[in-house]
C-alpha cells in the first residue's frame, strides 16, 4: 500500500519539536493572564459571510485564500483564516461586555489559508490572538504593543523590530485615498492586474502588493500619517508617547496597512530578520468599526495575532525548554519483581512523578540502556533480592551510584533526589 502523505502546506508537529510549541504556549498563556486576558475557544468553522464582512471582501485572504465549502445542509462554511472576526462574533453573540468589566480576550489554535507554502508559511498554521473591546484611549494601543513586545522578549527571541503606523479613520481616509489615486495617476497602468483592481475598489490595499516590479511606484505614494485628521494625529502622538514610557523603540513604516480592511488608526508588526521572507512574527492594530459592522454595539477593538510556527522558528537554540523524559525508570528482574514494578510505577505516577516501566521483560542490561535512551535521571531496580528484603535499589543514572532503600521510602527518595539529579530546564533538540 502506498503511504498517504499529509496535505500540502500542513505538517505534523512531532515529539522533539512539540516541546518548543508547549514552551511558547505556556509562556504566552502565563503572560496574557498576567495582563488580565481570559481565554476563549471559538469554532474552527464559521459562516463564510463572517469573513467576507469582517476580514473584508476586497482582501487577498477573502478573495484568494479561504477554504470554503458548502456543507450537506447547503450552508457556506469557511475554515477560519484568522481569529479576529470569530472573537468579535463571540463578543457580540454572548454580550460579553455585560459579563466582563473590560473584555480582554485571547485564543490560540489553527488557522487556514490557501497560500503558496514555504518556510514559515503554511496552509494550516497556528496563531496566538489577543483582542480588547471597548477601550478608546491610546494607552491600550501602547499596552497591547507592550504585551506583544513582552511576548517576544520573554520567549528570549533576539533581533526583532517593532514597526508602527497609523492608517487613519473613516474621517481622514477618503482624503488619503483621493491623494493616493491622484498620486498614482497614469502609473496605475504600469502596476500588476491585482493593483489595478485594488485602485478601483480599495486603493489602500495597493500597499499589500508584493510584486517586485510594482514596488518602486508604491514606494513613491503618499503616506497615511500625512493625512490624519486632528483626532487621529492626537491618538497617534499619545501611542508614541506611551511607548516611550514603556521604553519600547519603534520604526514608523508608511507601508504598514496590514492587509485587512478593518484597521483604523494604529497598526503594528514585529519583524525578525532571521526568518527570511516570512519575517513577520506578529501583527495587529485597532479596528474601531468592526464590532458594529458585525452586528454588535458601536465598540472599538484592538488586538494582534502572532504566528506560533514563526515564534517557534525564532526561539533561540538554547531556549530553556524542559524535554519530555521520565523522572524515574523502573526496572524489574523476574516475574515477581515485574508485578511489584507495576505497583511501584502506579504509586509514583499517582504521587505526581513521570515514571516508566520496561514493557517487555528484557534483560537488566537492556533495561538500563532504555533508561539512558529516555534520559531518565533515576532508575528504581527490583529483583528477587530486593523483594525479599522489601527494598528497592535506586540508581543515579549519571554517576552509576546505587543505594538500597526501603520499599516504602521510594516516593520520598525520588522527591528529594529530583532537584539534585534533574536540572529543571534543559534545551530540547531544535525542530525543523
Ligand atoms: P495576519 O493575520 O496575516 O496579520 O498574520 C498574523 C501572523 O500570523 C503573522 O505575523 C504570521 O506570524 C502568522 N501567519 C500568517 N499567515 C501565516 C501562514 N500562512 N503560515 C504561518 N504563519 C502565518
């Protein structure tokens, strides 16, 4: 039978790499919770219209990248390409603002986009997503950016850069769009087909273009921040002042319009050079009209999404990640000892230790080899001699030193030995 491979653009995350994912997820959860965020889990499937309306039907995501199908009931269903519209839907559907003083939400899980797969870009990928609803003040923009920055730095990721921009609001956007179209003039005919379409439907999206031949023209176009209304200018100034308060440096990037239609005012991204072409670790911004556009009250929103694959790729080689290994390997010689070993393993597991047993009744030599391969720091050895004396031989796997202890004292021995024999954190092999 030929093997059935995984779908293009999807991948298995295997032991050896999964520890790095768990590390990223643990650091993120603890950090988000310190900042007052509560986890929400929304479904992976949503109605197609949620993204057509939410993400925006002139965006690349909606036009080219969504996995949408008609289910058996005739409903148009989409595998979520991003989390923000789903969190907005949940916020509205469950009137979360009545239950939470400041709705600060986070979620994590798989997203789906039909993109050309390459390093750091997949068709099923995973995001950590953070959103806050109902806060107008610029301090929250800076706090969210501080949260994103802290995530990257608490993961020990070096060499990242924060990009910042403001894309204005419905008051100032029309003047900017008009200036953009005017500045393009006849050059629009020299742009790619997508950009010509964007110029007619949603000119701001021209900044998303990646076609090399278009870049020189796009680089000469006007900047959103030169067209901000007074309120947007004041907001942007405040965001920058607060970032200085946090001691976070940034670079203004005029091209940062973030590929989605719902952004207003602040947009930001954190990039890292070491990832090559797919260099955005995370990105986000403010979206003041989205909650209302999705049928909710007129509430502001702001958030960001980080790609877990990219955070994992960017982790330092020597990140402090505990590798999966047992605390104790229980070895047994002979049938009677094997029965006692089963009891001992169960007892150790119940006491909270990671304990493993030889599954196949092999020789003591090969059991010790297995203990080494599993990197267990301790082995508990049971044989006829130990059974007669009601003892267990404890072996320090690194030094080879052996000690006999009473059968009843094993749990306590392991507990006391743990900090001695087991460094709490250890680098895991780097995943590909
Ligand atoms: P976006 O929702 O496009 O702003 O993406 C937010 C973050 O998700 C990006 O900065 C990436 O880290 C990650 N991301 C987006 N698309 C992909 C993809 N196809 N594969 C892997 N990560 C992705």
